[in-house]
C-alpha cells in the first residue's frame, strides 16, 4: 500500500468516517453503548494520546 499519495482531505475524511462509524455502533449496539458510557472518559483520552504518539513522531521527524 502506498500511503504517500494520500492528500490532506483523504486523511481527514478517513478520520471522519471512523468517527461516524463509531457513533453508528453506539447507536445500534446497546452493549457497546453501555460499555462506552460506563467507561471513564480518562481511558479514552489516554488511549487516544498513546495511539497518536507514532504519527506525531513521523510528522515532526526531520
């Protein structure tokens, strides 16, 4: 796979599609909704920051 040909819009639209797919899962799957609502918000923040480390290193590496 050649990801170098992806534009800013391609990456942004991919992120938005994942966001809306997650919202879809929360709305149609009650078990997932219950789990997401009962999990403390700090866990989601920590996971997001951990997953963002590698892309940020790649972006800011010279």
